[in-house]
C-alpha cells in the first residue's frame, strides 16, 4: 500500500475527487490559498465529459457545451486567466421534420423590454399561432411562485413538467413545439420525465429572467484545449497536484465515524484533512457502492435513487461545404422522447474555419435507444436527420466521423428526485459536495452551477480549516423590479391565505 507524500502541519491536505468544472474550481482556489490539494480524476485527462480530446489529429468532444449570457463566474474566471476562448454571441434556430420552426435573435442587441416580454416578442416563431403563444401567460404565476427555495423545490418537484404545463393551460401545440424541445436539450429528457421544479428553474435562468439570458457563445475549439489546459497549468503553478487515471474506490473515516481521514484509489491511499466530491451522479453511485464508510450513511445510500441520461455525440466531416444558416440549432420531432442539436463547426471552431468540407457536430440527448446501434447504423441515421433540416446534407458524403456513446452521462432531474439530491454539507464534518446536481441557493444551472458549487465547497473547506480567504462568487443577476414586486405580492397573498387556513404549506 502506497501513501501520498505527507504535508507539513501548516498546510491542510485536501483531496478533490473529479476534475470537471466543480473540481477544478475548488482545487484552483484552495491551491491559491496555500492548501496542499490533490485532484483525483478517473479519466485520462482533466475536464471529464466537457474537455474533449484529439483522435488522429482531429478534435472530438462528448457533446458541444454552450456558454450562456448569465455565466458570470465562468466569464470572470477566463478573464482572470487572460483567456479569449469564446466566439461572439450567436443566433440560433430550431427545426422539426416540417422544417425551420424558430429563429432567435441576439436578444442583447434588441431594445430592452421588461422580462419575459422580450423573449416572446423578439423570438421569430415561424408556425406557432398567436393564440398558442398566449396560452403560456397563466404559467407566469408558477414562474413567479417558484423562488428556488427548498420549499419551492419540494412543492414543484412532486409533479412532472408536462403535468405543470397542462395544469396551467399551455396548449398542446405550444408544449409540443416550444416547451418540450427546450426540456429535451436543457434537462435532457421529455417533459413527463422532468421535475416541474427543475423545469421552472432551468427555464427561468436561461430564458425568462432577463432578455439577454438566452444569448450564447461557444468555445473556439474544444473546452479542454481552450480553457481546461491553461487552467490546469495555473493550478499546478499554484501548487496543486492533478492525478488522472485515479478512480476512487473508498473513503476511510476516523474512529468516531464523523470525519474522513483518507481517500482510497485501489491500494493507493491519500490522507486528507478535508475532501470534496465533485463528481456526477453516476460516478458517486459507483463510489458509494464500493465504499463501506459511505454506505453506512442513508444520505449516500439514497443517491442510488437518482438517475442520469444517455447522450450520443457524433462529429461528421463531409466532402463539401453545406450552407448552414445559423451555427447552433436544436431539433425536435424526429425521434420520440429524444432531442438533438447540430452545430456548424466551420463557423465556431478556428481549426475548421478553412476546412474544405463541412464539419458538423450532432448530439442526441435521452438517446438510450440509439446507444446500442453500431457506428454503421448511427451515421446514416444522423445524415438523414440533418437532411431533414437542411436537404443539401442528403447529397453530401461523409468522409470521416467519430461516434461517442455516453451512457448515464448527464444529471436527470426526475419528478421526486429532489429529496435525494445532496447539499454541500454531508453527514461527515469534512466531506463536501459540488456539481451541477447539488442543491444550493445560487440559482445558476449547468456548467456555471458546477463551477459555483466548486467554489462554495472550497469556501466550506476554508471555513473548516481557518486558513486563507473565501472565493468571491458573483450572484445571479437580480430579478427585475416588477418581478421582485410580483414575488413579494405572491408571498404576501400566500401568507394571508395560510393565516386564514385556506392554503397549506408553500
């Protein structure tokens, strides 16, 4: 049995598990504060599913990841690292088998309207009748009522997003052509399988809170090359240690069972004064299953009730340039219960700007029925789908392709799942959680939330060990005044009704 090098007493030892946004964020801050930090990553390189890699000289990714307007903390990070990894903000489109359905403008370039009015006025719905769009108005009550509090989560998590929209009178066509496509590419599952609480939180953060929130930009290459590689160099320069190919198999507690003293990777032991788990649901379930210390705690056993969603990522090189009107596109109606997106990498990635043929990324979410297919079965299906949106793809020839199957890859916020999500603090005094599926009050989602929770976990370590300064975390942009007023009025009315015995809790 080997032992990681002992730290001096003055430098608390921290083990961080998982090298995605959360783990890298926590490791970077703690290393800067003088901690001896060891970051353990099960994969071959930091970044996890987001990073991307090269195969035969060509970049490949486990799906394309966007960077939305509200990602204030991630943008602050890249500024501090003096990086310029992003494209300009781009417009986007949405397709169905009937053709182009929606075009979105750059919302920040349009005259500002009170939220969420600008979202509906400036979005170009090609086929949706006005009557269907207006059927969404009653849903604003739920948007106002859901304040991201634990009580709101518990209340709305009881039902599915599909049931919520039905209760509020959203027309079937608006749900089918607008809301469900958003859920399929935002929460990665059809509405009947999504928590209403998660749907409200995601839609508010990315679309409804402020007019520019849906504006998105992309990495000019893989996230691994453009962000994570220089970031890991900064971490190592600050004294952090990053160890790939280290899969955690167990944790060891002290005699009282209240503190974690070591993290095990097979026979390799890493002593720890504090531990941060920054892994996804699937990764944590595997660790819990192999660790008797964690299995003794109900909170960790209950994680087995959570699930994740399958993703299929494909990258295709064509023999000719096909004109793609907008670089980022979402699609619905091609496969039951599955949403997908496609991206023109000639427009987004510097490396493909002058490529002789189109390079297109096509990613499928909730793709469980597609993963068993062989590559030779998947590629014709992908090309057929692309041709259903842009017919010229049907005439082009695929000259190279990469298919990446990602079983149980992204968090599934199913109805009833909230009770099993873990908070930052765990039953162990020095074990903290981070990740996009952790419960917190910040209000962000996806990559931004993962990074924020990593900083929050680092701050918990700083508080525990009394060394260094906490990380500065930018809050989400405050609600607009009329929304603040509406929420205040809503709470007052509910308090009055509860006082009269006419309304139960929340």
